[in-house]
């Protein structure tokens, strides 16, 4: 965890790790899984359970759009445009996946 918060890599790992509630740490996974699901819309629950939510934060995209180490160079303008589109699409999906106020808790079977 950085001083400013959890990184995209951490969130990708967490979302993948707690999606299946099994193993020796299943009680912890169950609590985290349920907490995440409570924050999601019906589409978000489906995206979480399928792994799509975690894939929105994938390492390949983070590496592709990240400035090189120590910020000694910058990504090119075309890559920056692609990054902008990628982030806008991910944010749109995240808005779709999260609950709005007043939305009922999703039912998980």
C-alpha cells in the first residue's frame, strides 16, 4: 500500500483472491466477498463473480500506460490517447457495476 492508497495491482489481486470462497482462509474470503457484493449492482455482482471486474484493473494495461521507471521518459501522445479511452471505458464500467443510493441489496444464489 502506498502513502496515497492501494494500487491497482492490489485491487486486482484482492478481487481475484476473494472471488472464490474456498480454501483454508474461506471465512475471511467470505466476509470480504460479501462486503464487496454489497457495494455492487446486479451487473457488478455478475462481473465480480465472472472475474471481469478484476480484469478491468489488469497488469497488462497498467504496464502499457505507465510512465517508464523514475519518470525519466513519458508515454507517447498516441499511447496517452489510448490510455484516456481505456480509463474512460473502465470508469464507465465501474459506475455500471456499483450500486446507486437506494438500490436494494443484490440476491446471491
